[in-house]
C-alpha cells in the first residue's frame, strides 16, 4: 500500500479547540495534537465517526479561528483527524502566520562555531 503525501506539513502543537458536530448544541472541548493548513488532529476520548461534519473553533494565541471540517480518521479513545472544508481567508492568514512561526522555531539554526 502506497502512502499519499500530505498536501500541508503538520506541526505538533497543543491548542484549545472545540468541535461541534452538526445538530449538537454542546461543543466537544479538547486539545490539538498537531495542526496544518489542511486540518488538525484532536486528542479526545469520545471520538466522532468518520465523515461527521463539524464546526470548529480554534484558539491561536488570543485569536479565535472558526472553520468547518469533516472527521477523516477515528482512533477510539485517542482522537480524530479533522480536515478543514471551509476556512475564511482572514482566519487562514492567522493560521498560516502561526504555523510559519512554529516552523521557524523548529528549523535548524546555523552554528556560530565553525
């Protein structure tokens, strides 16, 4: 079986997130495990079924990002993979800046000693 390369790089980060499956009044609160421009993996013990559509609220620093998504993977008692299906351009820019900052922190720094 061949793995499909990811469209966006993922970054390990723990941010507060709420998922609200359509029709559910109370959001499911959790933490991200990783994040990309294409979606996120959320740690939660009460996982959702694959193909469930969800409204997403994600806090990046002090900024609240709203998105729509779909559950694409389910690991019972561990978490769900969520693909963004709609993200406003302004929210996408906030997310892109945050991920760029994460990437720069993870990038190898040149040695001062030669």
